[in-house]
C-alpha cells in the first residue's frame, strides 16, 4: 500500500527524505510513536521497534503537522481507542504522515484535527 488514511492522518510511502528535519520525541509509555493526538485521549500510534520518526518544522502550513518515519521492519499504525480506526500494516520504507488541519471561525485560527 503506497497511500492510506486513518482518521485525521494521511500517509504515503515516499522514496527519499526531505532535508532539514528535526528529531521527533513524542512516545507513549510503551515507547510507541504518537503520530497524532486525540481529544478523547486515544492516540494514533506507530510501533516502536526499528522505526525512526522525524518532523518537518519549516514551511509547514499553520495547524498542520508533517512527520516522516523510517521503517526498518514491518509494523503498524493503529489507534488505542475502545472502538479504533482499522490498523494499517506498514512495510519497511520511508513514509510521510500529514496530520490534517481545520479552521475554527470562532477562534479565527487553523488547528490540527483530532478525532
């Protein structure tokens, strides 16, 4: 699978990493990468073993987050909710994860979507 979506996350397999990425550090207590937060406290997670996650911080649209994962062994992207979105298997390779944004007209700001 070269592209898929899970909730507010759009992911696609890419061939090379862009430059100027920074280390990403958000992990849960089991060491899994927190790709996206949920308003209800349930997160979208990427397996911890043999995965490195980086973040693009320059030239990112307001309210959006763009992450890159270097996956060395098969893993999965899943949500830790009681009734989660379906899990997606992730094969070795490089992936871009874009966390959607929405515009709040009352606050007059763009922010990350959280389901």
